[in-house]
C-alpha cells in the first residue's frame, strides 16, 4: 500500500510525480505516467490518495490511466467530490452519531454516541479534570448536534472547554465560525472551521458559489424549484448546480419531495458559513426579498391563490414581502407544521402565516 497526500500540492501537472515519489519510483523518463504505469503493471497493491478535490481532474486522468494499464492496482480516494472515473464506487461519510434528543440524557447514554465520545475524549485531553456527568450530558449532546457531528468541529470546540465550560461553549456556538479555531497543528485548512469551509468554497466555480450563498436562506429542506426562485435561475439549471454541490458534500440529500424532485438541506455549520458569505457579497437583501416573494407565491397556491390569512382574533392578515410577521422558512408548506409568527412588538392576538426571515 502507498499513501499520497495531495493537500500540499498546488500544480496538477505534478500529480504523476507525487504518486511516483510515494511508491519510491525514480523516473528518468520525460513521460512519468508511462513509467509509473509500467512500474505498477504487475503489482497487486492499493493506492490511497488523500485530499484530491482541488486537483480532481488531473487525479482522475492519472487514476484512469493507472487502472487501465495496471489492472491489479486498486485506489482508495478521499475527496469532497467524486473522480467520476469508470468503475468508481462512491461512499459518503456522514457526521458522527449524535442523539436525536438531549432531554433526560444520562452521561452513560450520551457516551454511546460517537460524536459525544470524541468530544469528551478531546475535552479531557485539553482539561484533565473534565468529566462528563449527567448534568452536563444534555448540553454536550446539544453542542455535538449543533456542530452536525463533524469531527473537526467537535475537536476544535473541545479545545475551548477550559475557557468557556460546557454551558458557556453551547451559548457561544451561534458564532461558531470564529469560535472554533486556534489549533496550531495540522494543515492550514484544518486549523479552523472557517478555513476548512474556505477551502471548499474557494474551489467552487462562481455560479455554484452563488447558488450556495442563495440557498443558505433556507433553514430546512428545499427543492430545486425553491432554490431556483432564490437564485433567479431556471429550475433545471438550479437542479444541476445543486447536484454538483451535493456531490462536493456541501449539501445533504434529504429525501424526495415527490417523484420529480429531490429535497436538499444544508448542515447548520455550512449554512452559517453561507449566510456570512451572502451578507459579505451584498446579496442578502435581494435573496431574502426573493425568498419572501417565493413563500408568498407558494402559500398562495396552497391556499387556492389567496394570500390572505387571519390573526388569532379573526382580523385578516395579508402575507406580503413587506409583512412584519417573520418566521423561519423550512421549505414548501407541506413540510411545515403550523408556524407562529414572531413580531418585533407584541401583536394584538396570535398570528399565523409564513414569510421570509
């Protein structure tokens, strides 16, 4: 077995050289790929290629040639995006396991979940007196759930346990991208959560980055047609881009809305990052306006083309883009329960309706 770490490599032309160096092959020929394929031809071995997403085209070409010329060689690739070569089998790695609910969770029960186990292990390394008790278990479970079970995020969070404590750390997670940093070891992109997301975001073409920013307004599941409305794209074009973002692990496939459309969802960590990028781009106001208009239109269709709802006291309420009642939007109405609006000042009576937040 040979291991090749592509993270430090910047030039795609050096991919064959990196693999050759890992195998110990000294190449005297100008054609490195030919020499490498000849060297591997009769060997039964495994090539482990790590961090391939930034050089995916060059690595895919190299792997294809190796597999054609050296049929006994197998490759194991880690990448945020598939190589898309013949015979490739893709396995998506989800976040570590977290409990669905932290209510009445004991420490013993909590430690059966891999995310909590990792957090406690790293927290103990950071602060040797840290012990997970029953009192802290629900808060730690909530931390792990808010961080989507992402191993890097959990390790970075555990490093701050000595500064904030469990409850303080949970309260700080609304600013998670700035909070989770300061690790000195490892590659630069693994030292902070923001740096890891910057790495992936920086690899996106402009049109894919634009859609990722746009869909960050969705707090829950959404369809390609929903994303198209916010990104101002045809539904088919939006669906293709969403598929690419999902292939790069920046979106999760959340199931199927019906026989025609897939449901997508952003992890909370990625969504927080996308919202920051949306604001930084100056696109947040237009995205939220489009979101409100889309919700108005969807609700109108569901209500028989009527956009009128009623307050709890029976007075009519018109759902419009300028409406002052605002609730989180979680996708088309059929995916929602009955939402209660949140007002900037107390309303005269409970109000029900849906707009953008």
